[in-house]
C-alpha cells in the first residue's frame, strides 16, 4: 500500500500514522520528523530547514523533494508506506507522481477550533517521538513518556502565532491538493473527528476496516 495521510496541522496525522505503522506493518515517512532531526544537526541544511520550520513556513520544494527521495530509497520495494506531511504543494504532488503510484488518501477532517486546542497542548517525547496531549492524551507521569521514560517537550512551532501561520498555509497551499487527487480519481478514506475525546484507536480501526475493503490491509 502506498498512502498519504492528509489533514491540517494538528489533525492527528502523526498519531494515526504511527499506530497504523504498528498495526499494518507499513513504513511511515514523516517529513516533519525528518526535518526536526535535521534541525538538530550543525549543518547548513539543518540550519536552512530550521529557518523555515520555526516561522511556520514551508521548506522550499527542491529541499523537500531531495530529502524525500533519499528516504524513499531506503525502503525495500515490496514494503508499503504512508507519507505524512508530503505532498504539501501541487509541485510536490506532481513530483510524487513521477516516483510512485498512490493507492489511497487517508483524509482527516477536524474543525479549526479543535486543532488550535490540540496543538497548543501537544507534547512530544524527545526520545521516541510519541505524541501526547496535556488535556486529552495525557502521559501517566507528568513530563515523562509512558513508552520509554524520555522527557516530553513542546515543539517550537506549536505557539499561537506560528500555529496560525501553519493553518493559513494549509488552507492556501495544501488543501487545494484534495481537488487535484479527486480529479486523479485516487480513492479517499475520510475520517471526521468531532469530539476531542475520540480515542485514536477508534480512528485507526475505521481506517483499517476501509483499507480492508479496498484490499490494501
Ligand atoms: P504539522 O503537520 O503539525 O504542521 P509537521 O511536523 O508535518 O507538522 O511539519 C512541521 C513543519 O515542517 C511544517 O510547518 C513545515 O515548515 C515543514 N514541512 C514539513 N513537511 C513539509 C513539506 N512537504 N513541504 C514543505 N515544508 C514541510
């Protein structure tokens, strides 16, 4: 299965993709995670990426495509994958079409107020990347990851001003891709989240059921 998980910042792409990874045994390629790793490096590329990410701006397409190709080349050809955070522009979508044929789009529909609520209380494990939420998906011990005991931190782009910018860019540049994929007749599986308390497992269950119907799981 070659899928993209699509939705606004804070719609839960990373949370669901990591659970689907375990459940279905597919790889997940998260552009945001790859960039955050690069940002830790003392390299020109790391510094350049940081410049954009911290402002909530899109990293230029040339860089994104290069980084993606390098990551994809490490995946065995028979293995399925879910792309999280790619493509985010029409240019990126067109490049992807030259690399792979998409089987499905997993679309997360979440109202704006919920996104803002979630992003501002999101915390992430510095060690293993597990995502928590101080209000709705709390760690058992404050500030500590349930899975590996690592410290939790808040992303530098999860502050109100940058969140606003990211949402605006999603509206302007990324959401038009949905129309593009509809025209290309790529199948969609849509999940509508309307409550902050919906457990991630339920969404993962819904996706898995629908993927089975498409013979992709
Ligand atoms: P979110 O979906 O919550 O905004 P991500 O972790 O997916 O967060 O991405 C964080 C940041 O990394 C984005 O705001 C952007 O600066 C950069 N980024 C990630 N993916 C891409 C992409 N495909 N194209 C350009 N920039 C990207």
